């Protein structure tokens, strides 16, 4: 009887061991590379990409537990991207996450085998990163800003409604982004022309250059400002908003973070939601999905955000047609 009990005990213990492998056996250590064209996040300054890492944690990928991340930031110096991307490739990650068009293109040029998830992109088809949105092919999938040309047109239209006498607008594209900017500048020029606006384009390379840029805008008699989506610009949102207010320049942005920092208006995607969805695509790829067969996702929900305190400071009575359906921000 004793021997039989021992045998049953050993059998049960063996079954349990088979059903519940050791912690070391269970855990897969995932390796992810992250390549950004912008700068590292600043403590205390909101960054839309925070939502990506938060969602990955919710999905079970925790740095220091089952995840190792190698991050590289170009700090707006896009000539450094190739070397930074090469460092990530040598890290031999399971997957690379890229942020912004230059990073997307450079990573794609350096590897055709490591899966790449674009956390954000303007138009990867027109920029030559993927073959098509429905079937990208190769090793790249991710998120893109849907219908970029019509979005720029909508921003111009809203500005014109808010400031009916508007004739000249200053436009600041993403600095040093030749491929993306050739598309964005062309779309913006066409949108300005369609809305009867004269477009003045200004290039801002460093945060310290914004003061000079605003001085040039005033000299050029620009009546409003439009700043496109850019990680480096979001980082300096407060500085840009303060300068715009000091120069009494109504402003339109592509990201709501600028309005929360004191800018007048934004019309665009909810970027944290885009980054959160990108994390879910990362999860799918790590679980075995093939990027070549995963359509590039195009979020369709855009939001208009208006800062009424800034409007009041600028002496702008925001029309009801603009406020209808807008999200209101009172901070500045």
C-alpha cells in the first residue's frame, strides 16, 4: 500500500511538472528594437508613444521580465538614422518598431527579414516603404495617417472658417524629412491654393530656431500658422505655443498635444490611440502573424480640438460651425 501511494504521488508530481514547466521554461525573452527620427521623451512632457509601451505592458510584455528593448533616437538628425538602424539590426531583435517616415524607410532599407511595425507614418505607399496598404508584402506593416491630402485640406478649411479674412499662412513641415516632406508640402500647397490661401513655408531645424522662424513669419506678414505632425515639434509644444501667442499668431496643428500646451487648434488623429493600436500589431507579429499579409491600418476617426482660452487671448470669436463637434480645451 505504501509503495502504491508513493507511486501515485510520483505520478501526480510528474504530471504536474509536465503541465506546469519551470518559470525559466515558460518565459520567452522578447527582443524589440525601437528606432525614432525624433528625440527621447522628456520627463514630465507627454509623449504619444507612451501609449505604445503602456499597451505592450497590458498585453504582457514587461521590460526587465520578458522584454528587452534597444531604443535609438536620431534627435532630428536624420543623417544618423542609418547608423542607428544598423546598431538595432546587429542587436538581432525579434521585431523593430519604427516612428516617423525617415525611420520607417531606413529600417526597411537595412533588413528584409526582421519584422518591422511602423508605429506612425504619413503615406508609406507614396513614400515607397510598402507596395500597397491592403497587402504590404515584405517585412513591414503598421499604421499610417489615412488620407493625408484630404486631412490637410480640412485643416485649411477650418482655419479659413475661424479667420474669414485669412489670406497668408505660414507652414512648418517636419524638419529634414525629404521623402515625407515632398509629399506633405505638395499636399499642403494644393490645399492652400484650393482655399484661396498664399502658403509661406518655413523650415525649423532646432528648438532654438523657432524664435527666428516667428520673426520671419511676421516679416512675411503671415496671418496664421500651420505646423505638421512631428515628434520633435510635440516635444517643444509649450515653447511653440508661447511664441505663437506672443506674436498673436493663430495656430493650427496636426497633434492635440500642441493645443493642450496652449496652441489654438488641432485637427488630426488621436496619436496615443494610434500608438496603442500599433502595440497590438506588434503582439500579433510576435505571436506569428506575417507582416506581408497584415494590411496597413488607417485610423479614420479624426478629432478637432480647440483651446478657447487661447482664442479669447487672440481676440478670436470662434464660429459655432467650427465649435460644432469640437473638443474644447481651456488650458493654456
